[in-house]
C-alpha cells in the first residue's frame, strides 16, 4: 500500500510539473510602419480603433503602426 501511494504521488507530481510553464516566442516577422499615409480610414472593431489603408488593417503602437490579421472563428 505504501509503495502504491508513493508511485501514484510521484506520477502525479511529474505529470503536473511538465506542463506548468508556457513560453510564447516573439513574432520576428512583424513590420512596423512609422508613418501612416494621408488617405486612410478609422475603423472600430469591438471598441478598438484600427486604421485601414491599402487593403489592410493596422493598429497604432508606440513605435508606429503594425499590420493586424483578423481571423473568422
């Protein structure tokens, strides 16, 4: 009985310890556009402001504008 409890406890600890941390890799292919063009549209999606020009949506960041992809769920 004692060995059974120790074995089950060990498997439980090992199983939980292996999945405790998720690491997100930074996106390396992100292009930041410093200045938006003079002709653009402001679009609000779910209360957030996006800028639309050249057939793409962009989000304003402190470094410039970043291309945003919208996916349908």
